[in-house]
């Protein structure tokens, strides 16, 4: 089943322990115009609530061991791209009714729905026992760059800045799915998705990367439905965030259909999906860090990656290449920097990362901006120095566990670093700040809690936030869509 079932386990456990079983949004609210929490501009589709934690239907995957031949290297599909016609000026007009009119899941009329309990079904899911076989000839593969020999450089921690104080936090608008500001279900067949990782891809343009995405037949919780894509990518020029973030376009492979931009095998226990973790631009080249997920079906609060890696695009984000050498292999399941947030600042790109769980601490590395794809050029921060010695697993912890879904940005005007992540021990998305990438980092300041938004996760900073007005995206497992949030921040 597509989606992040294993990835939500930690938050689900916290919610079950607290006894929270309630709708995410305020009950009984009247639908209003664009800008209301969780709504879009079309009156017929407005809803001030997200999904209940008690769904109409639940599919429980049952792993079935299956012996499978797995070709190496992995075949890469052709990246077909479609240049869309201009969107209708009326945001409530469906540009592709022939494709999207009948794409909503209708709950079955049975005893379960009458009693208000979910219809539960078992879904056999292959758990692949892979046998490596020769794959297609990839053609000439460029040799790895380097080797580089970066020096050991002193880098003491910076003084602790004042801790951020969180004021009002509001849900601004729904970014994806039915009733969203951009009607992604009708325009791009993005009915359910998560994450919403943002970076400034060009002047006056924000790229927005989403995770596992579902189209027709979508029904939460999680990404249940058809037309599964491991990730999709949109673009926004919307600077008026107070009433939501609209998407101007998405990368498409056919009419009104968002393309999968990073491929995956979609074989559980081999590579079930490929999830973006951050993005950034250096000159005209776009970079996206990602994690290759072996399986979500690990122990609670964990998943298992094959590697963390870097992909790049030289055509504005339309097509992508996963670099074969810029990978941090997950040796014995404990390698650092499987989940990364990469941030350019000055002459370097800084890589903040955790292991393949929601339970680890954060380390940091850096690389010159012109050597991002050269693993031998990376220096890891260890006990007061930037050093290549020891590699990723020797990086010192700059933020203690547990930290998940990192989002880091640098504010050059004030030489301030901000880090937002899910803290499963607090069941909240939190903010920390520092005057240097290695810290010292302030204590975490909770912004949104699972008591307000059950099954929340993510927390990705909008690059056009200011120090006092922090905009970020948040996902909820029960709704399985992305919302724009706003936090007042003081010091």
C-alpha cells in the first residue's frame, strides 16, 4: 500500500496513549471564503474540518513473502513530460472533467458505516525476498568525483541565542487535495499527499516537493487509493501567504496529471518508495535530497532505508537525475544522514541529518557549494571541528533525540538559523534557533501539538517567512493532505 504507514507509527502511539480521538478541525464551523483554515476558494467544496480519526474504511496490509528477481542497476523509466495549457482564470472551473469527475471515494453503505465504525479489510501485500539479477545496461557511468582532501578546521559552538517565544499559531489554508486553494485533485490528480518541502528554486519562485501521492479512489487515513506516485513537484510564486499558498503549476507527464519526479521500484523490502527530504538551488541547478525507503514495515517509530541520496535537475526541476555516487548507504541500519535537510549559506551547503527513524538526534556536515555531489569533499562537525575524519557516523549530536522530518533555513539578514521538526516525545512540531549551524541550539519551542492536530507530522519552513512570521507546511495522517500554517515568533 502506498503511503507512510510505518512513518506514522510513533505519532499514532502517542495519540493512542493520550486517548485523543477527535476531528482535527473545529466542529460545527460554517464554511467561508478563501483563507479560512482548511478551505479553498470554491463554495461547493468548502469544509472547515479535516478528516476524522475514525475513518470510513481501513485496509490492514498483511505481508506475504514473495521471491522476486530484482535487476541491478535499477531500470530508470523514461521521464515523459507534458506542457500544459494555461489554467482557467476561474479557480473553480475543472480543466479536465473527463479525467477527474468520478475520482472521489464513496464509503460503502453497510453496517459499519451505520454504526460509525470503520470497515476493516485485510490486504495481502507482497514482501519481496529479492534475488539480484543483471539489470539493463545503463551505458557509460561517469566516475566518482574526487577524491578530495578537505582539511580539519576549528568550529567552536556559538553563544546560545534567546529562545524563540511562540505566540498565536493558525492553520491558514489547505494546500493539496479536495477543497484546497489550488484544487490539486482537479488540476493535477493529486487527491492525497503529504510533506510539502519548499525551497527558492528561482527568483520569485518556490518549489514544493510532496511525498507519496494518490489520485483516483483516494481515501484516508494515509495514502490509500490508486494512481500512486512516490513524489510530485509543484511551483508557487504566491507571496501573499496570509490567505494560503497557491500553486502556479506542477511537473506533469500528461494532461492534468502530476508526474513522479524521482522513480522507485515499488517493491516492499527492496525499495518501496523514494521520498524527498529537502531541496535547494545553486545557480541554475536544482538539488533534492531524498531517502530510498526499503520498507515502512519496520518496528514502530522506524523505517528502513537503503540510502540517503542527492538528485539534481538542470532544466528547472522538470527532469531529475539521482546521482549514483552522492549516496550515504545505510550500513546495518544505523548510518547517519539518511533523512537530510540541506541548506546553502555562504561558500558551503550544510547538511543536517538523522538516521532512518523518528527517534535519533541531529548531526551536521558541510560541503563547498561547487562540490555538492562529491562525498569525499564533505566535512562532518565533530567536537568543535569540521573534519572528514571518521565519516557521517562520527558526527557529533547538535540537537538531541528525538527529531524527525527536519526543516532548516538560514536567515542572512540576522545571521540566524532556524530548525523545525517533529519531536515525538512532545507530540509536537517544534522550533529551535541558533547563530551557527553547529549550535548551540535553543531549547525546542512547541508550535503545534497532536492535542490540536492529531496524527500531525512534517513541519517544513516556507523560505519567504520572516523572523516574526513563520509559515510552514504540516501534514496529518487522518486527512493525508498538506496545510499551510502560520506562527507568530518573538524573542
